[in-house]
């Protein structure tokens, strides 16, 4: 749920990067953080675990405009993908406004992608969020690997993207597809806010 600061005339929306462990969620956030101007972003915070970590930072988008006279701020989170960090994922997903699902394009990771997507839906249901109505973008990461190791984007779309959500091939380490995914989910979140009763008057 967006947070409205009437004093600062600012709306803050929460976007969470989900996906299996090692799919590239952290690489997405690191690339975005590294490319943003210093004056437009907050400090990146990290909650480390043995096998993964949760990252967080916020920033003022440069090109997404105003909503009802309010400036917009985005909070970006990545969550640990390993199944035994379910409690952490559930906590971070509380109040989420949009999700970037970062799938691992490697063929051997397909089952992990499916399991992680099912886990996302289950954790959203705990917060009484209808996953079918929540803005979501699918990102198929690690497209820079050899063709013999990765699945075709069309196949990934057919198996994972049953909602027909916007999808983007990506190589987060190189930065390919990172900002395209972020821009798409940001626009979906703000459009939903602007056309709902959630926009401040």
C-alpha cells in the first residue's frame, strides 16, 4: 500500500524483487543503485543471511512525473530466494505495490522458478493480496549465458507467465533489461494508483 506524506507532498511505493536464489535479484538492485545520481537515492541497506541477503534502498525517479500534485518515491527490495527464508519473504512482501519476478533462464533452474512463483502467490495470499491484480513484471535473467544452457524466452513465457504480464530478457550483471523492467513495473504501479481512489486529492 502506498505511503502518502502530505507534508512533503510525496507518495512512496514499494517494489519487491522476487525469484529463486541466485536468479539475479541482488544484481538488479546493485545495478540500479550504481547508476542513479547520488542526490536522488537513499543509502542501500543490507540484511545478510548465510546464503542470501535482503537489500533495500529508495530513490526519487527522474522520469515518472507527479500524481495529483505529489512527487513519487520508490522503495526497492530484494528478498532471499531460498525456501527456508519464507518468513523473511513474507515480511518484506507486506505492503507491496508491485513485484519484479526475476526468473533464472537456465534450463536446470526451471523447477526452482516454478516453486518460487508458487511461493510468491502463497505469501501474497497471507497478506490478503490477490496476486492476479497486483502489478507484476517478469524478468528472464542470465540471457548472456551460452544458448545451450538457457531456455528460449518464449518457452519461459509460456510456462511462467500465465498472466501475460510484461516480460523482459535480461543480463543483470551487464545491466541489460534492468531499467526496462524497473520502468515497466513503476509505470504499472503509478497507473494503478492514479486510476484508483488511492491517489491523494
